[in-house]
């Protein structure tokens, strides 16, 4: 019964009249077949150019430029080649190509990071901050995009959606961000960007394997050729674990930080309640420090009372900084001291 349902869904999503043949997919996704010289020349040329464009967009905080780099980036081709090769149980060299491509893009980001001053605040750049703290929702979106990309490749009539898929599945920009962060000696931010890339890599390969396998593209493969299928599945399970654990941890941390910033804002508002015209304009949690932005026409009340209001409501040991109007900044101290 379940098998019949799956077949009906497959035939709805991928009607036989619109399915591309295995030969067509292999020609498009496998850089080691056909005119390999032309394929590889085009791949490396476009990858290098897209890396430079993405790096320029990241360094100038230009969303439009980064989107342009996403559209022309060819990195999804060998990644989907990994999925097709895994389904066919044969070696294609796609994994090696992806690894070398990642190293190239990261190197471009590192080289172009020299344009930034040493004291540059990376998190002030939205192109960097948005790609260095991924969560579970990024993985969910990536999985949906991976399936969309695989379906678009397998169907002849929806190839027009591939540019949209290229924009949705962020591949080159996170690697560029990792390179920029490494160039600025910010290892943790670089790791966050790499986790985002790996989650998108997993989503593309997983979506491709499911779609290609459902179409029977691996049925004609010689089971004795290449690595056994169980190795591919084991590799996917390991990759999922590598992605899922940090994304879950970061999601939980983000939830806690949002909760703590809300508590801190409430405490700060109570702290300023008796000051006429005073208000809390915002609370940010940056680098394990709570920054409370306030507007006060006169003098601030004693900051010790603020710390007492926070004690027991947020974890001890968190530094608190009050940013007041007219450029005043007060290090209130550490919660729990």
C-alpha cells in the first residue's frame, strides 16, 4: 500500500513524459564524461569568477552582487554529480572536484579579505553575520531546495526554475565568508559559515539521491562496480550528524539568547521607570555581552540596581554594558558578582 502511494506521488511530481534520461543527466552532471576538457574549463572559469563576484559582494555588503554570484556559480553541478554517482554506485570524481572547488573559493575569500582593516567588525556586515550562525530552519529550507533542484534537473519542463534554486541554495557565498573570516583570523565565524555550506551540501546530495533513485536511475548500475551502496548511505548519515548537531546547538543557543535579551530589556525598563523621559531603545547580545541601549535626558540611575534586577534571571557571569545617549558607555559589571 505504501509502495503504491509512493509510486503515485512520484508519477505526479515526475511524470514519465517529462523525465530526462539517465544519459542526459550523466552528460550534464558528470564532468568526467563527454567533452571533459570543455566541461572542466567552463566549470573552473565560472567558479573562479563567481567567487570573485561573491567576495566583492560580501566585502561591500551588497546583496544584489552576492545574488549575481549565486546565479552563475556552477558548484551545484558536481554536488548533484555526487548524488547521481552514489545512486549508480560508481566513482565519478565529483567528490574530489567539490573538495578542490571549496578550497579555491575559500582561498579567494582569504586573499580578498586583505582589503578589510584589522579592526573591522565582521558581524557589522549583514552578508557575513547572516551566514555565520545557521540554525535548524536553514537545514529545513536547504532540504526543500535540494529536492527542488533535483526535480528541476530530472524534468525537462521546469529547467527555468534552476536560477531560483541557485539563489535559494547558498553554496559559494558561505565558502567566501569562511575565507574572509579566516583571513581576519576569526575561526569561530569561519566554522559557522562552513557548517552552513555543509548543510546545503548535504541537502543537495540527499535530495538528488532520493529523486534519482525514485526514477530508477540506479537500477541498471552494476552492483559490483564502485563502492557498495551502504557506504554511500553511511556517508550521508555521518554528514547529517555533522550538520544536525551544531545546527541544533546553535538553534537552542539562539532561542536562549532571545529569551535573555527579552528579560534584560524588561529589567532595564524597570530600572529606568522612575526617570522622566528615559527609554530603552534596544538590547543586543554580542560576543557574550549584553549591550543595553538607552536614551536618558539626565543622569543614569545607579547601575548596581540594574545588575541586581538581572541576577537570577539570566546566567551569572554575563557582562552588561549600557550605551546611553550622547555617546556615553558604562560598563555596568558582570551579572552575579
